[in-house]
C-alpha cells in the first residue's frame, strides 16, 4: 500500500486572493478551539478558507497536518497511512505507528501530540469522501484528543461526528454556507480581479444577484465575462442563459456523485421554489420525502435552509436552473407531470398563485384552464384578477369556452378595464356553458345558484361600468339581499356602486342606511381587499354631501391598504388616490393633489370606473389651469373626452365638456366654449332644468349652459335654470353642487347689477362650504367671486362663527395674505395670526428658518419627508406665499419667529 503524495500536501493558494473580514474574524476562535467544522456545498470556498487559517496557524509556530481525502484515501488503513505521513512531515514522532494497528495506539499518539504550547493543527479536506470507518475513527479522536490538537474538518455535508459536548463546552467553531458566502463588496472585488477590467455596474449587480454569493459561481461568471469581452460578444445574465461551464460543474461535482435515489429526488423537487416535506412528498409521490430532504440538506447539495427550524428549504438558483433545464430538455413529459402534482398540492393548501404557476409550467392548456376555473373566484377576492387574464392569454378559446367560472372572471376583468363588448361576449359564453351543463345534469342546485349570483353580479357591474346608474339602483338591493353574508367581496362591490348610483341620482334619502350597511360589510371576514374599492367608491358620495372628514379617512385608509399591495402595481392604488386628489384639490392642497394625479392617473384604466377617471382627468386639468397652463389643461381634457367616446361614458363626457366650457370662458374665449358644447354632443336643445329624474350628468350640462348664457347676457334664462337646480340640490342634500350654483347665481346677480343679492348668495355658499373646507370652489370662479368675498368679509368675521372664520380665510387667500386656519388653539380667543399656525407648523417653520431641509426636519421631529412637505403646504396656504424664504419672512413680520 503506497501513499499518493498530494494527499498530505496543502493545495496551492488561488492566484486571486480577496480579503474576507468575516472569515478572518473566525481565526481567534479557531485557534482556541478543539474542533472546527466547515460545511458547505461544492465551490463555496471551504478549502480556500481552511488553507488561510492553516497557514496562519503554522505561521504562529503550530505544527500543521493536511489531509486531502480526494487523493487516494479508500479505507481506514489508507487514511491512517496518510495521517502518519502528515504527522511525520509536521515533525511528530509517529514513524512507528502501524496503519493496521489498534485504534487505541493511534488515539494515544494523538492525545500526546502536543509539545508544550505548540498544539498541532489537523485539516481534513473533502471529509465527506471518507469511508464510514474513518469517520468513526475521527469521532473517537475528537472525543479523546481534547486540547492536544486543533482539528479543522472540511466537508460538503454533515458528518456522523458527535459534536454536542464539544459545542456545549465552547470548543466548537461551526462555519456554514452563509458564512462563506461573499458579500457585495467581496463579490465585486473577486469578479473585477477575475475579469481584469472594469465591468458595467448593472452587469456587475446582475452577476452578484445570480451567483448569490457562491464563490465558484462568481469566478466562473468572471471568466465568462472576460471571454465574451475578448470576443466582442454581449454579456448575458447567468440565470436564463445557463452555459455549459455551469452545467458541467454541477453535473461533475454534484449529480454524478449521487446515488440514483438522490439524483431522482434532486430532479423531481427542482420544480419547487420552496421545499417542504409535504410539498416534496406530493411531487415525488413518496411519503418518505422528509428523510430524503434531510439527507440532501446534510449532504450539502446546494440546498439552503430558509428558516431556523429547517422546515423550509430552497435550492441555489443556478443549481436549480441547471437541474430544471436538464429535466425540461430530457424528460418533458416527466416535468409536466411533476408540475401537475405540485399544482394540485398547492391548490389544496390554498396557495393559488403557486398552484397556477405550476399549472402554467406544465404546458398543459386543459389542466391550466381547469385550475384557473377552480380558483378564479378566490383569486378575484384576494386581488389577483389580473393574473387570471395573464395566465389565460395563451389558452385557446376552444379550451376556455367550457370553463364557466373562468369566463365570468375574465368578464369581470374586461369590465374593470372598460372593455364592454368583450365582457358581454364572455358573459354570454358563460351562460351557454351553464345551460349545457344543466341539460347534461353536470351542475347541481347549489352550484347553479352560486353561478347565477355571480352572473347577476357581473351583469350589474357591467351596467355600473357603463354608468347605467338607474339599472344599479333598480337591481342592486335585491342582489345584496340574495347574497346575504356569504359573499362579502360581491356585497362590497355592489354596495360601492349602489352608493355611487344614489349620489348620481340625488337619492340621498336612505343614505344613512347604506352607510350602516357599508360598515357592516367592512366588518365581515375576507373583505380586506374589497374594502379598498368600497372605501374608494363611497368617499365621493360622502364628499358630495359635505362630509369630507369621513371621506378623507376612508380614502387615507384605502390608499394605505392599496400601497401595501405593491404586487398589484399602481392600478389598485389609483382607486383611492384619484378621489383623494380631488378632495385635496378642493381643500387647496394642490401639491399633494398634483403628486397623486401624476403618479396614478396613467394606471386608472386597469381598475377604475367613471368616478376615478373623472377625478383624475378633471383635477389634472384644474391644476394646469390654476398654474396658468391653459393648453395643458385642454389637451388633458381632450384625452379624457376620447376615452369617454371610446367607452360610451356619457357622464364623463358631460363632466369634461363642463370643465372645457369653464376654462374657455375664464380665458375669454366664448366662441370656443360654445364650440365645445356642440362638439360634446351633450344635448342642450332646450333649457336644462332638472327633470323628474335628474342626474349629476344633467347638472354638469346645466352648469356649462348657464356659463355660456351668462356671457351672452341671457341672464333671466340663466337665473331660472340655476335657481331650479339650487332648489333641487338643497332639498336632496347635494351640498357641494349647491355651493357651485349659489356662486353662479352670485355672478348672475352681479351682471344684473344687484351686488347686494350677489353677496347674500356668496354668504350662503360660504356657510354650506365651511364644514367641508372647500376653497377651490370659490377661487376657481375667478375675479367676480373674489371681489364679492372681499366686499362681504373685508373687515373680518362679523360673528365668531366657523362660517365667518372660513370666509376670512377665503378672503385672505384671494388677497394673497396669510390665511385663517382651522387649527386654532381653543384657549386663544384672539383672531391674530399666531392662533392660525399650529405649534407643529411653527416648529417646522423655525427649522426652515435655520436652513434645514425637509428630510432633516423629518428626522428631528420623527416625521416622514412627505409629511413635512404636507405641513409646509399648510403653512404656505395660511401665510399666502409659495416659497420657503417668503414663508419665513412673512412669519417674522407677524412676530411668529424670532
């Protein structure tokens, strides 16, 4: 029996040495320890780390022994022969030890190996290749040698060496894959030095993410990058473009070394993003998957534990992709069956998105359609309606047309995207399938009843999207009754549209009952997602009645909940964001309103109905006009007009025309305003007085008509129509609309020469608007209303009432002076400016005067930067300025700042 010379020779250090502070930090503990276990998959840098510690320990005067198991160790005698040769090479008197002798002699020699303070160091590399008898010997050596030697055992997986006692005594150091993983800075240095030239920052980041800190992966990626650069080829990311270099490495270093059972397990479970014992059992159809999973983890086969309990695992991304690629290439039928098994398992666990991912990966269109049909409603109720559309995109119609629940889901998606013709076709197809199944006896009574409820819901939602509010009001209550408490999502969406219908038709008589129903609906289980749409839809109704405080709370809650669902993109957040922008605009908070509109209006077609479209487009136009950019305002309204025509949304069209008319008239372009009325085709052949069944659509047409009549000095007709509308709006409780008509009547009175009557109308408008805080309704009407406000309230409040104080605030805004705020100190009865800035606002303004930026102010006060910006807007509004230096100067003039 001879010795392979390289068995006891430490390998040559890599030509690229990267400083590893994390690993260096282990050195002192290793120096004091009895045993260090280094365990990680192939290519993780285990040998390099052990070599570094080995040379440092030898440099400190410690005798060093290195055993490479891969080089010729086959049994216990060959191991002991190598062990003896390494000891002799290190200067230990082991020449007479017999490799075939009793273990006791060897253990005694090892226990006496220490000479003074110079404890020998023993490194065993690739220890996973040791024969079981050698591992048993090592276990005895660890227990008996104690402080006589420092052992460093390097292995790809866990070894059968008891370490509990050593760990409890504090003499064990454990280094795992996570410790060996290269951090970002280390990875950048390794790849850069491997390539030998600067890398594109984005490509470097991609390499780091793909390699996941794996040492060999970083080196191979660097070599590939260098090769491609020399050839003039474009570099491709590692994931999705797995090359032969990685495939060969994994096959040679991992798969080829495993038993058939292990290889099958690795291949079968490679389809799983996250491995658990039940999932592995379902995919492999083997109840013993738990034990196999533990074996694979202990063997260090690129399986990482996700949690501390080691109940969830994941393969290294590059290893997983290599195995998956070979599976798809060599056994597509097997891959399809594995994905079907996984899909059924995850669907049974309620993990519908993962189930559908596997169904799609199976490439079995019929199976995917079945799975979509089975979980479609659950996906809708949790906010993943868009995924149904994405996943069904490649399913042939011949397959999809026989899945009724899937058809209803797709119809709902088309409704939400305002694709009405497509939605109608899908609903008709679903009904046809339902009828076929009833005839064939394939649909039981309960399933038929559930289907009919869903169908009625979709048909009503289609009418809501088409803005057919009369149909909603007629049929929604009965469907709500039939749904009961068993379908909270459907109930929430119906309530939202019923509230909108009541608003548009001015039927506020039982609005309190609907609000109570809404609260009850929101208290039900499983309405977290549906609540976003419900709160977003009821807020405009609350705003129309002047209850802006509750409306804002609803929108803030819905907006916060929608932002948490970032997996759904901006579309969902647009539902509350755009009505919130309208509320903020009316309150004079223009910067916040502008930010919301610019961010969320582009996404509104994914989820929104007329309310959201109108809020977004109208507020954007009003903001542009308020800034003096008339062209931008009109261009944006033209865009909204095209959508209204495309989708047949007459109410949106009327809103747009009314705003176009306002802008043209305020700009002195009467002929253009008249042309906009004609082009809008909103039906003004006769006086637009409220009919027996008036709507807000009619109201918008009337407002536009009145403005034009005023400019043509047909004042009697204008007053008649405005007065009729005002009477209706006051009776029904449509407060915001009533304010608008009071202001129109005020302007008519001025044109008729009766400024006293005009001032009374303005005072009435102020009293109605005060509780809601609507300032832009006054400011947007321009000079006539501004002058009337100044005349009526020029000397401050006549009485100490909220309405008079609100009026004084309006006058201040009109005149460009400091605004009267609503945040007065209760114990301060004075009407001076100091009572109008809250303490927090004065604190912020003081810091602004000290030169601090918003972010710095936020850090000091524990606020977000956005909140500080909000406070600054309040300060600007109250001081009547628009710049930070102006605010500080004005506050000093009023004695608020030193």
